[in-house]
């Protein structure tokens, strides 16, 4: 996880704590919305991923309407709202997603990441 956090901070300019929380939010979203077998394989391939997911869920992202949308579902747009709620700008979301998915491809394989991307509507705009 530390290697991924370092790569994300370099690409996005986020501090390590925010990067970790953002990664946790994204992985938690994938866990909820994606194909279970592939997402489980991805999480198992990323040591520390489950801890980051737990932190992302407990620390939450954004209150108000965006936080409410996130708790109700709301798809990729709600995930974007949660990321903005923890300090990730719109301009940082795409490099964050690209780096996370590139790292996922390295660790879990192209087939795993392709299945995840193909199953979640709107996800491709962030990666």
C-alpha cells in the first residue's frame, strides 16, 4: 500500500493521508459496486487495502448532500462527491484513478481490472 500511496501522491500532489483515504474510498466503492470475485482478487493483491477501505468508510467523505448521496448509493458521481469531501479536487481525480488502476493491473492483472472497469457504469471516465 505504501508504494501505491507514494505513486498517487507523486501524480496528484495529495498528501499521503488524503491519498490513503481516497484509495480506501475508491476500493470500498469497487467492493460495493464491482464484481465480487475480481474485486476480492484486487484487494488481496494490495497489502493494506482492507485497512484503507475501513479507514475510508469510518473517516467518511463529505457531509451534506454529497455525503447523503454516497450513503444512498449514487454511483460514480457520489464517489466523486466523497473524494471532494476529503480534499481531492476534480483535477486530481483522474490521475488518482489512473494510478490506482495501473497499480491494480500490475498486481492483480489486466483481466481482473478489465472486468471491474467493464462492470461499473461511468467508471472509465476516471481511469
